[in-house]
């Protein structure tokens, strides 16, 4: 039983915190009041997403077993060791997925559709003939889109009457792509053998350290660009956040250079005290900037030329 719980990766449920920014943006832009019903929907959305994510982890662990045996640490996973039975793994997958979708159904139709999308992405990412995780660059984009889906779940848990700005959704997606690209980069460096890396993850046959770094830089630029569009359009004060955001990307990239880096296991990032402190400062400053008005910043978002 312990191994079946382990492949659901309950320790990864902390990733559902990526839902929270969607809630914050929805509260800020729609001005919806926080009622008991909204709090209930938030809690249910977190539970629903955790179950759907665990279903995706279960199918991932089963289908990746033949490749994980080539990874220095993943070769010790329960499925690789041959301790689990196929019918019980599939039962666990079906139950977790069904529970997650059922809970979402009772929140709202938009939340249900987002949870269904998250569930389908698990199939596209892991199951043949799709298995997007084996296609270079598509692997990063198809995994990181789960970030954007989580943002949308958070938004729709607060407001099902409005769509979120496309700019912030794309910015969040590209931010996730940066995280995934640095994760690939850190894994590639740790394995330190292109042939072995290609056996573990087929997309590694086409990557190099250089191409992974360049792609991470590209995703970071896109993320800052789209977030900048959102900031100028909806809250000019947030422009002050841009240098801090760039620093966050830089700090995370530095972490990916470490041996057996936490960038490979984002759920372990809380061990990086410096990053956590920096992230906390970033969140606090962002929240303050969303609540205050700084006179004189309107000209940044204006269309008129400034007269001398």
C-alpha cells in the first residue's frame, strides 16, 4: 500500500500553490467579494487539482518505468523495482482522476473544464502515440502548460463570469516553461552522458547543455514580456516588479547549476532558503504594488508623446 501512495506523489501537492496567483489576480481585477461560498470553492479546487495531478503522476510512473531505470535516482522508484501490479495501478489512476473531476463538477463548469484539460494533458504527455515528453521543446511546453491551467483554475474558482487576461496566462505559461527548461538542463548535467541521458529521456537525444540554456533564456524573456504587457495594461505600478522578477529568474538559473540541484525536484525548493526569502519579498512587494497608486506612472501606459 505504501508504494501505491508513493507513486501518487502526495509530496508534490505543494505545487497546487501555483493556483494561488490566479485567485489573487481574479480578486484584484473582478473585485469579487470573499464569501464563505468562495472559500469553499477555493478549498475544493485545491483538493480537486491535487487528485487530478496525482492521477497524472500515477500514469507517469507506470509508463516511465522502462526509462527511469537509466536515471541515477529514479531507478529506485517502486514501479521500476517491479513491486506494483498493473490492475491496481490503473485502478488508482481511474479513482484519483474520477474523484478530482467529480469534485470540480460541483465547483463550476469552467473549473471542471480546466481540471479535465489538466487530466487530458497527463495523457498527451505520457501515453503513446502522443507522448509529447519525447519531442524536444514540445516536452517543455506541454508540461509547463499545466502552470497556465493551474492559474486558470485559481481564476475560475473566484470568478466564473470573466476570462482572465491572455497576457498573464501566457506569461505564467512561459514562466513555467523556464522552470521546466532549467529542470531539463540540471538533469542533463547530472547524468553527464548524452547516450545514457537519451535512454532515460528521448528528447535528450536532441538537446545539448547550450540549447537547453538558450531555450530557458528565451522562455524567461517571453514570460517577462507578457507579464509586462499585463502590468502596463492593468496596473502600471507593477512595472516596478520587473527588475525583481528578472532577479528571480537569475537566482533560479543559478540554483540549476548546483550538483543534484533542487531545480530537478521543484517540490524540494523550500530547502533553498535564499530563494524562498527572495520569493517572499517579491510576493509582498507585488501585493503592495497592486493595492497602491503611485502618481506619475500613468505616462508609461499612455499613448501620447511627452512634450519637452
